[in-house]
C-alpha cells in the first residue's frame, strides 16, 4: 500500500541540482528506493510528470531510468496500466559488507560518526521545535516496522529511513538531503550491527525515546538521544573494523 505523502517522500520529487546530469537523477531515485522511501512495487509518475517534478529533460530522465532498471531497482511493464515500478534491492551478501567495511579506516568511521551525529542531532533538535503531530506519523510507522523486522537488511533500511524522516520533520530540505546522502554512503553497513537481536531491540528503544522527546518538544533531549544512537552504532562498526585488522 502506498504511503501518504510526507516530508521525506516529498524530498524525492523536488528538482535536482541545476546540473541535471543523469547520475544525479539516478542517485536521487536510487537512494530513495534503497531507503524504502519509495515502496516495493510502487509505480513512479509517468515520464513527462516525473521529468517535470525533477526539473530535467525527458531524455535525461529516460537515461536515468534505464540505469536504474539495469541495477535492478526498477522494472517496466508495457501496455494498459504499465509504467516504471520500484523493485526493492536484495540484501547485499555479508562478505561484501565486510569488504566494504574494510575500505574504511577507523579514523574515517569516527569522522563519519561525527558528521552523522551532527546532522541527525540537529534535525532532531529542529524537529522538536517545528513539527506538528501529523509530521511524526512516518517515524512512528518506521518504529513499528523496526519492531517487527527480523532481517538485518530490513532493519538497516528502516534505521536509515528513520533518520531521513527526522530530518524531514525538521522541515529542512538541506538536512534531509544530507541525511539521505549519509545513508547512501554507509547505511548498508548497519546490517552488520543490526544482525544482533539485542542491539536491534536497543535501537528500537532509542528510536521510541526520540519520538517521545519530539512529541514533548524537548529539543535538547531529542538531539542528545539521536546523537547517542548514531555514535553507539558507529562505535560498533569501529569495533568490527578493529577485529578485522
């Protein structure tokens, strides 16, 4: 069932950078699919409408859609009721994730954690000041989905989406784009730490506490909770990286 439009989803369909390159469109739509902002099986707007929403030519859009289909993120159906449909990517093999983690030094991971905590913490602080009750529905939905998720890849996708939704609740387009970019860069690595059921439960509690703080308008508390959530997760990645040395 398609979700109602909310801040994080709206950010998917705003005009891309003025350069309007094919890779920019691929990155925008690909990140949205991998984070679950666009649902598995969801139909994208028609080419003319989508090109207009993204502020690109139909030629640029079509090239981007071809690339996304090649990557297995979209399928095309012909005929009546046809169009481009989202295909949720398969979970990356654990071996590949460990290889990806090995490409990061411990210093780079800690720097990632600083950047990620700064973005998510600022988003949570602003969201507590700006959000209306209805703006928290996507985050509440993600919290419930995380409680029910059993596969590490699904948990990682929801974890990343939660942080993007917090930035959207802050009503900041720049923070939302930064949150999406961070998830695209390293979000898949969360599969490695969220395979631990006890830690997944801990993250669920933290996300619940963040939502409570946002509901209460407690900006400082929301920021501290979100920063702690990020730093704890990255610290676990650092531990895994050190074991591999």
